[in-house]
C-alpha cells in the first residue's frame, strides 16, 4: 500500500481540484480530505456517509463559580492568559495544560475532554472517502488528520486497496506535518507566481526534513512562463520530480460549479494534462519500495 | 484600529487586498503579515534593509543529576512532551506547548528553562508603511505562538492591517482575535462559499464586526452574493477577474502599481470598513 499526499504551501493553487481528478482516475484508491478546517473535496465527490464518529481532541478547563474563592492561583499559573479577571476560562485561549486544575486549592476547576469535531467513512463514486469536520474554532487539527490517516490505512489493509490519496492542507504547520509524516510521496502543486514559488520552496524544505520523496506540477503555468521556467529549474536542481504543467483554464471553475472533477467534466487539453500528471505520478510511485504495514 | 484580512479558503486574495489597502492609504500604516507558515506580503515590497529577530519558546531541560525519576512531570504533561524512559527523562521539544507545568511540579528542581526556535520576525519601513512579518521555522508545528509574538509589534494608535493565514482553526483565530474589524476575502465558487460560511461562523463566535470582499466576482455564480444578502453581511468590495491583476500578482508587483486607478477602490474599501465598524455589523 502507498500513500500519496497533495500539498502546496500556498493556498488556492488547485490541491482539491487535482485530488478530485486523481480520485476519479484511480480505480482502486482510498481518498482522504485532510484539510479538516476548510474541507471542500466533498463538494465534488458527494460522499454518502456510512459511518460517523465524534472526534475528541484535548481537554479544557472550566471553573465552577460556586466553589471558586477568587484566590487567583489559576491566573498566576496560566501561561496562555486564558483565565479572565472574573475567573472564567476563555475556551479559545485555553491550551488544556491542566495547570489551573492542579494548582487550584479549592478544587474548583473541572478538566474534561472536548468534542472537537466529527469524522466520517463514506462511499463515493470514486470509492471510499475518509473525511472530517473540525468544529468551529476548535483545535487539534493535526491529531484529527493523524486519525484520518490511521483509519484510511486500516480500511486499505482490510479491503486490499493499494493506494491512499490525500488532499492536504495549506501551509507548513501542524496539520501539514501530520498529513505527510511517513507518507510514501508528496505531490506539490504550485503556480507560477513569486508567492507560489516562495511557498513551494518552504514545503520542499519540510519534505526534505521529513525525508519524503517529492514531485511537483505547475497549475496555470501560462500566467507567467518565466516563473514557470524558474520553478522547473529549481525543481531539477533540488531533486524534485517534475510531472507536468496545467494551463490556465476557466473549465476548472466550471467543473467545480457542475460538482464534477475536471476529467469528468471535460476532454480538453487541460484534462489531458491532468491525466498525464496522474500517469507520471503513478510511475514515480511504482518506482518506490512498498512499505511494510 | 486593527483590520484583519482573512478567509476560509486559501488563495482567494488576502495578500492582494491587504497590500493594496496599505498602499492606497495616505496615512501611516502598519502592515502585519500573520500568515507565518507562508508569509507573502513582503514579496510585494522592495525592501532595502530589514531588521530580524529570532523568536524562541520555552521547552524543559532536565538536569540528570538532580532528577529522581519520580515521574511527576510526565503525569502532568498533557502533550506527551516529557516522559520517563528507562532510567532517564526524555523531552520531545516539538510536542511541548510551553506551559512550564513540568518545572512547577518538579520537587527536585531538576527542570531548567531551554529554548525551541519558533521562527523569526522581520520588519522594514517602506515609505509610510511599516511592514512586520513572521516566518515560522520549517519543521515547527505550532504557528499560534509566533503569530501572537508578531502581533505584539502592533501599535495601539494608527491603522494596523493584519494579513491572516487561511482556514478557520487556531492559526486564523490567533490572527483575528482582538481585531476591530475583519474583512473576509472570498471568491464566488462552491469552495469559496463553503469556506466563507465556516469563516463567518468563526468571526461571529469571536464577536468581531466584519464584511466581505468578493474577488474574481465574475468568475463563478451568484450564490455568494445571495448568501451575503440573506445574512445581512455587507459586501465591501468586488474585484473583477482580470488577467492584468493575475499577471502583476505573479511577478510580485502590487496591483495598485500596475493599475493605479484601483487605489480609489481600496480607499473606498477603507471608508466602508470604518463606516461598517461604526454601525457594528455582526
């Protein structure tokens, strides 16, 4: 079994659109949407939920007003300014470190596990999809992503499915690290803008640090062909496997409006470019050793 | 006043709006890039000289000679950042949330303060704009502590514009908190609308007045506008989908330099923000 994760650094470069096409081109894969705080893949794949479970992340503190003597011990120990002057815990700031609970001389602090969101195993026209919804203003997205990956690996083993394709989150922080750590390969989708290139270099640094083989492709490559060339040069100098360019095409938005992946919506050159990238990614993955799981 | 430019979905135009707004105002402006995982605002400025400071956070360091392996630190730590393994106590710095609890509960006084680098904060002055931005160390999982440190550079007086990270979880919330107004930048596509609705829920939870900017307003459908109207959310600005804007953006040229006539639109945006804030729309 192999795990391919699509990331970008910069947001809005086309991760979800590419993942949707890959999901439809792969005939035997499990799809994860790991962008848990702004998930969009379900808008295209229209999954039918088979199993739904609560996700409880960390715990948070709560002060019982009737027991609290306003001694301020909690305010003194809290390193996150999460206790207000009227001795109420600010749930958004609380990190769940438990210090107020430990140091309250009156035992006025309750410390309990929080429900941070929901996760789902679904069926879609592209196969099994594992996805989630992080609650509003909740944290622990990295923990939730790790859970989704464990569930996908379990399902892949049970059903003998050889590939997991993950739609990753933007950035380089905790949910990205949770998405890619230990994966077989990442595919970086970027765009020919100075911002896109800057952000791609940072995620490349991350995949190097975590020792994950990386490939890349350039979306809307014809917006600025000079920067496209510069990105391609950077890729070849830094051992990034180049998979192909995708032209700027309003069909991508039209496909999204029609709730379809590009390869389902259109048969044009852009769709062909995406199919080539899929084929090249498959060849790259085939050249990697299978992990023992 | 602190105006935060945010969005649920990435790549909708936060940096375009925040840099254009800063460059369109006559007043002194502090532009604060809080998208520390992927900061991009500085790309749009010709920076000759910048100041740099490294930002660290607390992690524990265990003095072996003093430690009696009682395990109190491990019992307390909620983040699995410190653990007794065999005959020593190991620290996992990247898991540590810097609450300092291990230090407080250690009766042997065996835990000392050490550092983990979060990243750097850079600042530069470009005409009337003071630019401040954070850059998260690659490999560092937690961005909110650096975002909070970047925000400490904000001056209470004058106009402060924050460029926020995408999403609706802790990094975005750390950037938006304590703002006077939030501008949510979106695009009229199904992804844009889905993530806008999530972002609106967050801003409402934080009780901050807000409005939206629809970028590439002619590129999708009218569902975003209908949603805004139904919810009574002010549409502060609509930007057309122009190749000239995309090209300027691609080479790091501010949109208001490539198309100076757009300065007026961003000036109007500022005045609409001030008026909406006075009306306290939420």
